[in-house]
C-alpha cells in the first residue's frame, strides 16, 4: 500500500493519496482498512464472508459492517478487463523476467501495443 503513486497531469511529484480506492476481497483485512482510514482515503472493499460471520458472532461487540458502495464497485471491471488482456501475453502471465525493471518494461510495452 505504501507504493501507491497517482501521477499528476501537470508538473509536480506524484500524489500518494488517491481520491478513492476500489479493492477486491483480498484487501479486506482490518489492518488495510485501518491504514486507509488513517490516511483519509475513501475505499470500497467488499467484506469477506468469514469476516462477516465473525462480526455477527460477536454480536453488538462486533461493530457495524464496513460501508460498501455497490455502484462504485461496478467500475472495478475496467481494471479487471485490462489485467485479463495483459495476461494474454505469455511472458507477462508467467513472469519470465528476472528483475522487476524488465517485468515493468514488458507490462509497459504490452500496454502500449494494446493501446495503439
């Protein structure tokens, strides 16, 4: 989460606090939600079934369920479709590159070719 960078359209350093974060159930941990709240980053992350069961099992001590905006979450499909198209490149899907730099270069190249 510390590596989040949102590039600016003009001059200046990248922002480290996005306007809104959309995540899947893999980012539903209490630690991540707390970190996002401390940094005042609004987020839309669905609650995992086991977390909901544990919260309900604790009764009134379990707290309220986290806020979840279904309309905002529907926009995640754009990112998922992009990942699916990138995974069609064999080198990216299986990560043949040894270094992070060469892998990032391959993802950038594939993105440019898809865009063009």
